[in-house]
C-alpha cells in the first residue's frame, strides 16, 4: 500500500528504450490502456517524495507496458530514474460501485463476517502477486483475510462496512489464545 495519501501507485520505470530518454514503464493495473492519454505523472525520488513530470509522449504497447518520454529528461537523467515508482493523483481514479473498491478507499471500514459478526477495522492491504491480503485490526489482534471476490458479500460505502463470508475456521485461527 502506498503511503502517499493523495496518490496511487501506477507502476514502475523498468528499462531504457533507446538512448534519448525514452523509457519502458510497467503499468500495474487491470486496464493499462486507460492511461494512454496521460499529460503528467509523478516519479518517486530517493527520499520518497514525488516529483511531477510532464509527458512528452506515451505509447501503450501490450502486456501492461508502455514507452514514455518525459519532457526535459535526456538519456543520462533517464538512467537515474530506472526502477523508480510512478504515481498519479487519486482524483484521476474513476469511482467504483458495488463490491468493487480501491484499497485506499476502504481503509478504516468495519468488516462484518456472516458467521463471526464484526471482526474489526481494515488497517491496510498486503499486495502479494495475485493474492492481496486484507489486514484487519480486532482489538489489537491482526486478522488476515485474502481479498478474493468470492469472500465479499456486500460493500456498504455509506455505513463504511464490508460484509464478508470467510471460509470456515479462517477467522478462528487468529482469535484463539
């Protein structure tokens, strides 16, 4: 989970493309083509700050990759940006409805399990490959629930509650003394 409250993680600069400052970027999203018209992006610097860069050109390739040329960035400066994370303002995210949500959107939501009742508050997500994990605080104890669609019953944005149906015994593992 990224710690820049007003930004979301979009991807990473992976390697150079040519020698004039063009770079391959990996877009960590289900719909990378939606970002083909970006005017700017934010690159995380070595101190963890976010630096804005205007995009000179961006060409979506395939498999979540694009080639980007940032205004004012030549070949030497591009080398310094390799492996840097890329962020965008949260305001650019389209709103989600139903049981779909962004991780940052539900931090602080209560989690209510069909059998166990209220099991605590979402504190974060661990984004592991194809298996993100929801971290829940239950009176100081951590409960980890895979963030899998079939476990989610209903998301009530108004009341800030996520209703789930966890597999039998999963929550018990964390609540045993």
